[in-house]
């Protein structure tokens, strides 16, 4: 290039200089023509050199492949999507790579995909963060995801929730028309929007929205908000899975509800993650409170039942400690709550709380997937709202005959085993139980305990297609020891948008 510039300047001086004699015109003109020819040759060489330099980058990444996802599940989960515009290579940082990746797994519900994680890490169900596309002119990437799911359901006996298997909804005593019911529904169909981008101080930002079709009562279809939250670095705010929930330990069932002993609420809150070394983390959270209180009029006749409702004066405070390894993970959680009630004339408050232990363990190895043993257990006073089968039943606490508020002891537990027959076939065996203490201050037909069992066979011939068959059995026992049960057979067909 320096040679080209020098010759170009010489041409200009020769062309503009008035000092040359007229009789040298022909000689000078020949020199000018020779120099112009040399300049053209150099320009052609420069053009060819640029073309040769561009060829390797274009061959490595076709123009149509703007983004490349992270390595497959057998590799360390990627932390970024790679942009290749022309011969430039830029990295858009979406979150730090998992230091100790959890064992890869498959899931019908994809709940683990939606959960917030420390450093916005990738989940074990999608370690490559597949399907993101960049918004032109920005560092923001976006993914539209979800699935369409059809469930065919036959109940041998009656149950109050034909669209999902909630054992607390089994009627007691058994009705006279307890002859079974067939149902087809697509309410589990789900839509989600996941937006990620790098942010200040080497942090990453995530915005997540998710809906399903469980809006309205049984058999109706309406959009329902499942989650809507943002996370900047390790600070989460919005509506989504409680910090008390461990989505990586929830069983893989075709049924929407899952075992009653699980902890799976979604609610508004603010979470702060802290990394404790390479394998462990701590979460502190303040979440939406709700006092689910009941009163049995025969026990407390002076309480104005029609006006009684729970009161909240402080958020639920949650602490969770977690450790992750290539063999699985463990999570220990605790919650402290303040429960209250008023009937318009008097009001009372009481402190409640509980603890949980959840986790998963890899068992053996088959190809890309290993068998998994998952479990969960929880116990506490005034935590019925957090247990899957008892939430919403008013069993956090009961008003006694003296007008005081007494917390009810509740506990739940489940275990699940996932076996991979091959990379395309898997089965799950699940058992769970949930219980609220027997109390003379509760009504005779109030909930006492439930049992839940499920066994399935799931076929995934392609990542976007899942077909499965599941058998479920549940039993509800009431406070007066009366009980009833139901057995369900469910078949499901699911099309995933991005997998």
C-alpha cells in the first residue's frame, strides 16, 4: 500500500508541474501511462489478497448460520451464543458456564428450562441454550418456545379434576355414579418467551414469560400466566417458581399435577443468589405471603365465619443452600412465615415455618443419559400452602375455640426413578405422600392425607416429538378416616417447538 501511495503522489506532481519543457511532452506522457498501468496492477493484487483472507471465515461459517448453539449435552454447557458476521467473530455473553454441570436429562413438562438459576446458567434439560436468534443491531437474543400437548384421560372412578390428577380432589365418600369418565384436553399446551443479553459489570440479563391454557375452570381454555420475571446477574424479581422449589428434582410425569408431597408453588418475589465456591450456592428470597386459615364453627362458634379471612403483615422469607456435581445435586431449604386472620372484630398472628430437602442422583450410565433417582421431603408448621396437594385448602392454621390461631403440622415426601431403556425410550416410577395432622378443631371432611403413584413409558423418536402412556393411582383420607381412591390411564402426544 505504501508503494501505491508513493506512485499516486508522483503522478499528481508530474501532471500538475508547469516546469517541464514542451519538447519532453511525449516522453513524460509515456512515463505517466506506465505508472498508471502499474497502479492498476497493484490494485488488482490488493483485491485478490483481500478475497483470499475472507475465504477461510466464509468456509467455516455459512452466511445462513448466524448463530451456533453450544456443544451437545455430553460437553460442558456453553455460556454464550457465537455471532459470525462476515469475517468477524463476536461472542455475546449470556451467562457463565456451569462449573459442575448436572447430569443431562429429558423432561415432558420442561419446568427446569424455565427456572431461574445462579449466573443465568443453562438447565440440564437444555445445556446448549438452543434456539436463540439475535435481534438485528443489538446484543439481545430471543427464543420463542413451548409445546402443543394433547392428553387422553380415562378415570376408573370419579375425581374433581378431570384435566390433572389432584388426589385431594377425589370425592369422599364415593358418589353413586362412580363409574369412570373419559376426557381429552390440550390445556397443558405452553408458550414461552426467553430474552437474554449481556449487561453492565460483566453480568447477564434474562427476561422470561410463560403461559399455558389452564385459565378458567375445568374443561375451559384460557391463557394463564405461569411466569413473568427478570434477572440481572444474580438478582431475580418477578413472578415464577418459589425459591423453596427445586425444579431439577421434580418427577418426569405426563400428568400435570405430579405427586402431592412435592413443593411447586409459583409466586411473586425477589431472590438474590450467592456463589459459595465452585459447586455450591446460597439463595435468599422474600416472597408473596398468603395466610390460608380455616375455622370449624362447631369448635369456635363466636368467630364470624363469613367475615374471616387471612391477613399478611410480612413477606415469606426463604433460604436455600444448594450443591451441584456431575453425580447430581442436593438442596436444603427453609421458610419462615407470619400468619394472621381477622373476622372484623378480632385478629391474631402467629409465626410459622418449615424445612425441605430435595435432590437427584445419577445411577449408572447409558449413552448420553443416565438413570436418575429424584426425591423430595418437607416438614413444618403452617406450610400447607407450599405443599402441592394442600395448597389452597385453608390448612396453614386453624382458629381454636379461644379465638387464637394455631398452626397445623404438615409434611410431604416423594421419590421418583427414571430409567432410560435407550436414548429414545424412558420410564418413570413415582410415589408420593402428603399429610396434615389430625386435629379435633378441623371439620370431619377436611383433608388428612393422600397417596399418589405413577408409572409411565415415554418414547421420544425425535427431539420435537414425545409420545407416552401413564397409569396413576391416588387415595384421599379425610379427618374422620373415610377415604376414596381413583385410578387413571393417560396417553399423551406432545410437539415441542424448539428441541
